[in-house]
C-alpha cells in the first residue's frame, strides 16, 4: 500500500508540461462557462423570452454538438491536439460573445449553433490527448482534469451569482448588467487560447491513413455500448444542470447569490470524491464504483427536487454533482482502457454524440416542464435516466469487468 502511494505521488510530480498547459486552459474556459451557466438563463428570461424559448436556445447547442462531434474528431486527428484545442477555444469564445452581445433572437440562436458546432472538440480531443501525455497516470490525470474543471466552474458560478448585484448600479437595468458580465466571460474563454498556443506541436498519427471509416464502419460493440449508456447520462445530467439557477430563483424562492454560493461550496465534496476515485477504483474495482455512484446520483436527483427548502435542496444537489464527478472521471478512464488504440478517438466521438443528444433532449423538454411549473419532473426524469445508465453499465460490462479492473497493470 505504501509503495503504491509513493508511486502515485512520484507520477503526479512528473506530469508532462503539455498536461499542465491543458489544465491552465481548462481553468480559464470553465471560469467563463461557470459565469455563463449562472447568468445566461436569467439573462434570456430578463428580456421577456419564454421558458420554452429558453429551452430551444439551450437545446440547440448540444443538438448541433452531437452531429459535429465526429467531424471534429476527424479534424483533430488530422491537425493534432494543439491546433484542435487552439481553434476550438477561439471559435467557442467568439460564439459565446455573439450569443450575448445583442438582444436579437436570430443572433442568440446563431451563437448557440456555433457553440455546438465546435465545442465538441474539447471532449473529443481530451481522451487521445490525456492518453498520449499522461502515460501511466491516466486515472490521476483524469481526476485532476475533473477537479480543475469543476473547481473553476464553481468559481465562475460564484462570480456569476454575486457580480450582477455588485455592478448593476453601473448599468441601466438587469438585462444590461447580465450582458456586460456575459461578454466578459466570453472574452476570458477567448484568452484561454494563450496557454494552448504553447502546447508541444504533436504529430497526427499517420495522417495518410486517417479516414472517416473508423467512425462509421469500424465501430466495435464496446463503442455502441458506451454510446448507449452515454445518452442516459446526458439526459440525467441535463434536466437539473441546465435549470438549477432557475430552480433556485423560482422554485426554491431563493436568490442568484444563493445559487452562486451553493456552486462554490459544491466543489469541496466534488473534489474530495474525485480525488479518492482512483483509490476506490483500485480497492473495489472501477466498474463497481461507477455503478454505485450512478445509483446514488439517482437518489440525490429525487431529493433535490422533493423539497422547496433551498438549504436541503442545495445539499442534495451538491451530493448529486459530487457523485457525478466521481463516476464520470472513472467512466472516462474505463472507456479509454477498454477501447483499442485505433478506435479511441472514434469511441470518444460517439460518446460525445449520444451524450449531447440526451443533453439536448433534456434542455428542450426541461424548458417545457418549467413553463408548466412541473419542476418535480425535472428530478424524477433525471433519476430514472441514471438508474437506466447504471443497469446498462452492468448488463454491457459487468460479466467481464466486475472481476477484472482494466486499469490495473
């Protein structure tokens, strides 16, 4: 046990500089995403748009992202991860700027379309990038990436929760205040291209042989299995994640500041469970921890919406997100381990496709539910989705991997 801990510590001290630069980029973009996540829904509603329209705007990005994932994965293989991350970051920041600098619906929808068109590049490129540079520290690097992402997003949520009240006296009304904050968040995402520009230029894997066939014709049964599970993970996450700020303000009758504070506190248990994830996976088996985490996620999803008390609801939501963080980092590592070298980018792309389709469906349906004040169903459908995901994980992978951990060497 002591030798294992010593090996893990030594490995983390020797993390490749490219992984460090990637983590810096991850922090910058997720602070921006966090601010946008806290304020964008309320910005749309402050302009008098309906919850149904909000659902359409929110669903457009993941819907487009689903169909863009495979072309983006193909281009990432052609360009290499450095140029893929650089181009994606610049275009995503620009698209978010386009979505918030004007009150016109057509530009908001165009911005959402553009975000979906390129944002898939982050997820699709992550798996081959970490596999290439993390080497034997794959579980640890996935855990670090998850910690950095969620921590930065929580900081962004906190800023998004408190900045409107602080700077509103400087602007002519709520909408103008939200717009100024969201423009600043978009510019921060664009600035995240700076650390990415220092990434080591990687050579694509034998570009003369790269084609679209692995994505369409060379799909193996594990790719189909992972993609099927990922759809339900997308729906299970989206019903609460998309609308939690609206739930706080209109269902709990609380405030945006309370939502921001909850989001900041959320990072503590989330980081704790993500940190101990690799150790739990080694002790109890990756798949067991993933399935147990998903069952607990379902329980906390119901508890989040079963109360109208903001303190109890926040506590349940924090636990819900912590369990998602734990199971997701291990799930991605598991998928990376089970996939073959040549199919890894394809697997990553199809995970993104089906996840985003589920994510888009939850945003659209969630908007309809909120318009009808059916908030309770947000938690119920999220819980059912995670239960289905847990069952499918056991059905597809339980027989082979419950007794064998693919990350153990």
